[in-house]
């Protein structure tokens, strides 16, 4: 029998009995957990910075003398599409590698890909070079989503998993605020030359990424991944060291772990097994994941894709001022997960996921009605968007949390990658095709329809969550979805 200090390997059978998951889940919050959050979670700020900066510098890049022969439409169209394609491809490619070779290897590699591609973007001398770098940047960011979300959920105690995951995913919008404000300074030709400011903007992203890399070097491999892949000794040593550090920090003994699990060790798992697991054994959870990702993708595109066009076309807001409005709704986006996140761990997943989705959808329907009736100004429309996205951002972040925790550990990174790719493709490909024509037509009814499409799909996803959301709050990952390698076939309380 394994204890708090030992890990039992059954000789000759390839099985391991371990209390490592229970030991990780019973840990109090500590400096070690803060190191994980800073080392892994801050990358979403980079993503928000990247996306916002590119949108804001499109006009500058198109100006003569920028040092890059490219049009604004190519930056917001071709380059944006390639970034999305890279993110989808990177998520799937690195997601498979993450499940096969471990979380730590991949969250170092994906950040290195991002850093290299961003540095090369700053050196762009032609449109094709810029396009290639945008694809590679997205490739690295997409891989980050799979590697990082899986690592965070496996290292953070179950008591805090929901709120931490939501806040980390919501930090994208801190990057968006930073990108908006940074662009104002870096593109000021009184400060930097026309062909220098935008290059320095990308260079600052590299500097920020290098700082994250320095912290990330100290983030360990997931002990959960280790013991399943035959590295039980390493998992035991790591958890024991963490426990010793936390005992010294808190000055108290830790409570006993809640239980053990016996698993068959394995080196890898095939795509066929992953597909059967996700779409056969857990098909209702797969439907839930698809609904949540597609719903939030369309709602966000309904609002943000035509954001600037709506303000300039219907309210005569100058193109140089739209960034200030965007910064306001970005703040609302961040405060949603920050303030609502803890309720996902206390009130529960089903109520909060369905509630945030349905409420944001209904509020966007109301906004569409007010906009169609001519009752809004640029300021009041932005205020409405801010309220809608306060709830929608918490819901969208919970989509990443959901697909990360409701599938078995051996498939976790790949599941995140698949649903992220589907949601990103829906938002980055079909979304713009639908919403660009509607929001840029200058016809009020068309923009109202765009709002209604996003609101309808978000509300529908919330109704799916009412029926299918998994009550995963404060539960061990192995209880929510028993590992495929486990000797038992159903964990206590596990639900399809």
C-alpha cells in the first residue's frame, strides 16, 4: 500500500499504486503555486498583446516608409487568417506531443517557437516574410494553449482549479489592454521613426516572453503525467519536495491524502484510442465542448470583428480613437473571470457555465434591440458591450476549463487542442466571412443580425450546458474522468 511518502510499483505487472493526485489536491495555496501561475499563466497576456498590436499597427504598416510593402487589408485579412491557421495547426500538433512527451518539454518548446517567430516578425522586410512569421507565431501560441492548460489543471489543487483556470485564460485581455496602450506610444512618430516603432513593439513582446521563460524553467513536469508514463520515482520525489517546502512555509503538517489510484504505466496512446474515448465513451462531453467553444467564438466575433467599423460608421468615431473604446471593453473582459471565477468552485460548474453563457447571450439580444432602435451612442454601446463581455469572458474561459478537466488525463492536451482548434477556426474563418459583410455594410439591420447570430449561438450553448455540464467543482481530475490506464473502469461519481 502506498503512503504519503512511498510509491508502490507492483513488480512485473507494470502497474503503479500512488496517492500523488490526492496529495497534490490537498495542498494549501503556497508560493509554489504562485510560481506555476506566473510561469505558465502569463503567456495569455502575450497572446492578447500579439492580436491587439497587429490590429492596431495595420494602418501604420501600410504607410509608405514603414519598411514593409504591405496593405492594411493584408495585415487584418491574410496575416490574421494565417495566424489563426497557425494557432489551429500548432494546437493539434503540440497537443499530441504534449500527451506523448510531457507537459514541461512542450511548454518550453512552444514558448521558444513563439519567441523566435516574434523576433523574426520585427525583422520583416517583405509581405511573404511577415505572413510566414505570423503563421509561426500562431503555431507557437496554439501549442501553448494545449501544453499550458493541461499542466495548470494537473498542478493546481482541485479546490482552486476553476477560479485559477478562468483568471489565467481571462488574462488574455490584460494583454489586449497593454497592446492598445503600447501601440499609442510606439506608433507616435514624434517618439519613434515610421519604420522603427512597429518593429520595437514586436521586440518588446520578445523581451516579455524571455522573462516568462526564465520563470518557466523552474516549473516542474506534471507528476500526474509522470506516474502514468512509468516515471513514478520522479513523481514521488517531486511531490515530496513540494510538500516539504509547503510544510516549512506554513509551519504546519499537511492533512492526509484522500485516497490512491492504481494504474497501468504506458509510454504513449494512439489517435484511435483518443478518438474513441472522446467521441464514443464521452460523446456527451464532446457535444458540450463543441457547443461552448463555437458559441463563445461567434459571440466574440459578432462584437469584436466589426468593432472599429461599427463605431466609425454609425457614430462618427475617429479611427485614432477606437483603441480607447477597445481598452474599456478589454478591462470588462478581464474583470469577468477575475470576479466570477471563485463561484465556479463554490456555486458549481453547471450553474455558472450555463448562467454566464445564457445571460451574456440575452444581454446581447437586448443590445441588438437598443442598437436597432437608435437608442445608443458610441459610449452607451461600449457600456453594453462591456457588460455583455463581463459575463461572456467568464463563460468563454470556462470552455477551456471544461475540456481540460472532463476527459481522461492521457487525452487531456489533445482534447484541449481539438476543441480550441474547432473554436478558433469557427471564430477566425467562418466568423469573419459572416460578420465582415454584415458589420461593414453600413446598414443598421445587418449589424443587428450580426449581434443576434452571436447571441443566439451563445444562448444555445448555455442551454446545452444546462443539460450536459459536468459537476467538476472541487473534485479530483481522476474522479471526473478516470485515467484510461487505471485498473478500474469507472471512478466513484464519474458521469458521462
